[in-house]
C-alpha cells in the first residue's frame, strides 16, 4: 500500500502528488472528478474516485494504514475539506496535512483534527516578497529568528577559500553547503575555494544573510 494519499487533484494537489513520486514515495490520488484523476493516473501508484465526505466510502480505502494523508481540496469547497479532515481523524489516520485558505479556515482545520495546515498561496507570496526585497537571495526558509538561505556568490568572494573568507566572523553566517551546477557540496571543507556561479547555502539571521546578499 502507498505511504501517502493526496485528496484533491487540482493544480496544488497534483503538484504535491508528483513531488512525492519524485521523492520515491508511493502515492494514492483521490478525487471525485474522473477527468482530474486521469491527469495523474500514469504518474502515481493508484487512484480512487471517491466522495471524501462519505464516511463509508473513505473507510473502505483503509487510509489509517498510511503514513500521511494530504487534504488539498480547492478553495471553493472549504466545507468539504473540513468534513474530510473530520472523517480522516475519526478513521484514525496518523498524520493529516490540510490546505488552508485563510487563518480562520486554518484554525477550523486544526480544531477538526488536522495535524498541520499550510497555505501555499500565502507561502508563495512571502517567498516572492523576500526575493523582491533581497534580490541576491534565491530562496530561504525561516526557523524563528534563524534562516537558511540560498545566496548568489558575490564576485568579491570568488577565488577565496571558505577559511580565507571567514564568513562566520565577518558576517555572522555559516556556509552549510555549496551548490555548483548540478553538484551539491554539503558541509564543505574550510579549504574549499569559492567559484563564480556558486550558490552558497547560508545559516544565519535575516540581517546577516541580507548583508552577504547585498555584496558585489
């Protein structure tokens, strides 16, 4: 049996299902719309045309045996997403991740039984805003006050080793990886030279990372 089920084969649900497959995970795709299921049928392990607000139909899928069920139902069916989450909770699904549309909907999903909620539109907006404000930062993830960010290598760094650049002392950031084309150097050695076109994966505060990204 697949490890993951994704409910709702709209654009977001299909993207989640395909990404899980790319990570070598087994996926069951669920939707009531047969045309939507046809779009992913050849890419996932299994599909099921199911009304996820029907408790008997959901019980027949034995979703409680899966590691995680993602509820990616679209914005026009917020009530259906809440009822689906409630049914999954009653069925004993160990981990339920649900798409929310706003903060109120997120609170309701959590109260109904979701373990995690996410708002892809909001997250995409935040990432876009970050790119606009910090053009040298390619992508970043925040963990409280600490960030992990991909930063274009300033030309002034090219040719120097990590030890010579001493970014921790000078800027308060740590290089945890270097992306060089298709190659990723994790935990690079201090003697590793920085090349033009490298992407530095930095750990540090927002001001520290922004300071490095602003260098030429």
